[in-house]
C-alpha cells in the first residue's frame, strides 16, 4: 500500500531525475498509455463476447441436411 509519505518521496525523486519541465509530459504519456491499454482490453472483451454469442447462435441453428451414407456394395 502506498502511504502519503512514500508518494511524496517518489514525487521528489521524479522531480530530481526528470526536472519540473519534463514531469507533466511524462504524466500525460502515462495517462495516454493507461487509457489505450484500457480501451484495448475493453475491445478484446467485446470481441470475445461477440464470438461466444455467434457460437451459441450457430449451435441453435438446425443443420441444413443430415446426410446418411448408404452402404456401398462390393462387386466381388
């Protein structure tokens, strides 16, 4: 669990490493990355639900014709 003290220490270290000008850019990039990741996972969940629905619908449909094979007579 992140306590407020740990968060402040991490922020100070980030300020020292990247400087005050670069920090907002890093935050923006991180936010965009997280948003894109969430969008991608939502899309994959939607794709999975669609595929499951299609499979369930195809199982409900009756087969077009059930072909019965007739025995083949040999001429021996």
